[in-house]
C-alpha cells in the first residue's frame, strides 16, 4: 500500500497525490523555462549544469554552461584538459573546489568507461551530494529519487503546511521523505524539475504567486493563509562587513600580482592583486575607486589603491598585462581591472609616464 502524505493533522489522499502530480506536470509541460540543460538527457551535461547551479543563479549559469560544454563536451575531454583551462572557464562562478572536483570525477568516470547509471554510483563520485545525484539519476536515467533543494523545501512545506524546521537535519530529512512519496513514478526527472521550477518562478520566498499556481487547490498553506510562515527556519545568520585594500602596481606594461599556492584552502592556483600582507613595505598611493564583493557570509568593500613596488617583491611577480587573460584570475582581480580600465586618470598618467621613460 502506498505511503500517504501527512499534512499537519490530516493526509493527502492517494487521488489528491495523483492530481498533484498531474497538475504540476501539465503546468511544467506548458510553462517551463527554455534552459539549455533541459534539452538533453546526457548525464554528463546534466551533472555540469547541476554543479554550476549550486550557489549560482540560473541566468548567470547559462553562458558559463554553454561555453564549458563547447570547450569540454564529454567527460573524456574534461578528464584530459589542463586544470588551468578548467579554472579559466569556471572563473566568475566562484567556489572553485567544484571545478576541481569535476575533473577528479571525470577522471574516475573515464576509468569506468561510461557515466555511472545508478544513484549509489553517481553519489559516490567526488563532489556529488544527495541533491545532484538525485537530479542526474532521475533526469538522465528515470530513477525514482526525489531532489530536495531550497525551492522544493519551500514548495513542499507550503503545500503540506508542514512546520518542520528546515534548518535542522531532522526537518530536512522529514521533508525529503515527503518528497519521495509525492514523486511521480512515471516521470521522476520531469517531476523533480517541475517542483524546482514551481519554487523558482511561482512559489517565491516572500511573494508566492498563488493565483498562478497549478497546485493551489491542493495547497494547505494557501487554504490556511500560512504561506508566509512556511518554511520554518530557525537559524538566522548575519553577514559580516569587511573593508580591504588591494594594490594596483603597474610598470612598463606589467602588473604586480601573486598566485595562490596549490594547497590554499581558498581558490588554489588563482592570481590575485597584492594586499599589505603580501607587501608589508609597499608605498601607498591614491585610491582608484572601490567595489563590493560578497563571499558566503562576508561582504567586502575593496579599495583599489595605486602602489609603489618595494625592493623586496616577496611572493609577487611581474606579469605582462596582455598575458593576464590567459591566467585564472580571481574575481577580485577582475573587478579591480575593470575598475582601473574604466579610464582612471591616475593610471592613465602612470601609463603615459612609463611609456615615455
Ligand atoms: S498555492 Fe501558493 S503557497 Fe501554495 S504552492 Fe502554490 S504558490 Fe506556493
């Protein structure tokens, strides 16, 4: 006998579950967004898209996905590519350990000879968690595994008016069990995508579009007016503001930069502008402007300042400006470069004086 879905103190009947699946999938068939990874069932391409979509918005991922797939169309191509190439194609997406894990996993897959086709084998690949494994298993291979991300947690806790605390592992486990019961048996991949699509485009965090919702008639939170109370999430985190100074030191068409070591916890192998920690004896010049940059819970305000190179360059190296585009650059360096190239007078003067000397 099929499990029933608990909706607070009542349950969705089997016929309501069928109706939910039917209405959600019909809506998805008609209104799903046209996204490049929706045109394929290739597990490799789906895996790349799901990895990019972790922590990054859909609109930002699309061009990265297309460029990445054009350059590394198969797991063999990814396995054989130089790491610096992969990082350069990933630069801007952040969380670079994801790109490194992709290559590690691609090399393993190459040793298997084919992309694994069971949930357990996909889940065992480096960098793949429950969510990505379920997405690839269900969409590429039609396996019955429910995907549960932030969107699905929100949709489900509202549809079921479930007060489970999704900040706790227990609460998430509970909602995941509910998602598994609700999963459509004949189209699990489409159903998973439809749940995520509903959360991303209709059942929005602070402004759910209930009048446009295909499952509104079955939604317990809508009936009770509790949409804004779901999901329950008790942990509140506050972002931290931090002010940092990076130095722009340019001389004879070269820029002074340094490379993060390979064993660095943060962005190993990437090139950065120096800060006071790399060049303690630096001569500090005028400010060229500021920009903001956020990393997880930290909000940085970077001040880009002209600097005079000290005698001891420490870990820094001169790199010709026209060679920079071939290196994996940190987002901070890229943002600073854009800011400086906007036509700052101080840099223009510096460039013309070094050109004429
Ligand atoms: S009816 Fe409203 S709250 Fe319920 S699932 Fe649809 S959009 Fe979300």
